[in-house]
C-alpha cells in the first residue's frame, strides 16, 4: 500500500472558508490564506481549494482568491488542487499559470465528458482530477442506487456513480475526488459503500470526502473502503483533530503515511 495522503479542503465562498452540512447551512470557518499556511505547517500532504459557488453562479473560479493561497502553498512545495467553475482548457491553463498543481472538474466534465480527454492529453493525466458528488437513492424508485449530482450537489443527473467513475478513468482522469452529499458535514463517517464501490471499480486513486468526524472514520475509509487519500474539512477547520493526530493514529493502525 502506498502512503495515504491527508488533504485538508478549503471550501471557499465570498472569499472565506465555509463549512455546512450536506452542502447547505454554510457557516464561516476561517480565512483561506491563514488556513492554508496553517495546514502547510502542520504537515498536510496536499491542499484542496474549491470555489463552491462558481458553478451555481455560472462563473469561472475567482483567480484572485486562488492566487493568494497559491503563493502560500508554493513556499511549502505542497501539491495544490483547485476546483469550482472550471469550464474549459483556458480556465485550467490560467490556474496552472498561478502555480496550481492539479485542477478538479465536476459539472463541466458531466456536461462535456470530452473535456477530460482533452485536458488529460494537453496537461497530463496526473494534473486532472474529476470530482464526483454522489447521493444514495431509495430502492424501488427507478433511479440509480448511487447517483451523480452536479451544480454544487443541487442537480441530479441520472448517472450512476460507479459507471461514471469508470468512464472518467477511461477518458484520462488521474484521480477521483468522491464526495457523499448524504454524509457531508455530518461527522458520522464517510460513505463506505459508495467509496468502496468506486475504489474497486477503478485503478486510479480515489479520495474519500464527506463525513469525517473522528479518527476511526479516516481509518475505515482506507482499510475498509480502499481510499487512497482522505479529504477533511470540519475536523481541521474547527480544531477538533489535527493532521499530526491523524497521521499518528493511522500509523499506529499499520497504515503507511508520509
């Protein structure tokens, strides 16, 4: 097993890091630049920055917000992923020019799957991450058990999460960021069913996201569901668990970490 990556996530709206439950009821958490500097010092393996209102508002990523965080992250030489509002190759290039390591596409990938292939061929698959937001549907409704959502989790697509994951891998995605809307912000644990289903269906790394509330949850995502990395927000933003504690705990359980 390769070392598991610990990735703090900055969900940014109106220039501030925010956090909600199931993508709604957002509350202010901290300043993104201060948060980035703090997580870099604490030993984050990577950092994710998601402009969560961009797709909903029909705009591109706020480059001025990204630039400030990128300057901090660059000093620590930590991989930096940015998502939200990325609609074409030009948007990606603008972010790479700011020092961003990887871009994360979600809504744009569903609307135009060829964008994944084009981006992978132009920039290299290691720089292209596809984010998949999913939810569980009740049985007997004629819907996929695990359904892909877009537009910040507000719009159902009818796509099956596992089948979409297979497709994005085939198109050239280098990683998948998988978020369960049902679990997001609940602190009840990652959606192990969804994470395991995707991790077993693809060979590229799967980042588990949504629901971390205690150390055991991160271990379960890796040991039981097969995630290659764990993305966390609430537990780090509000000082409930530190990155150091996560790494020490996983190491004590026999999970390799950086």
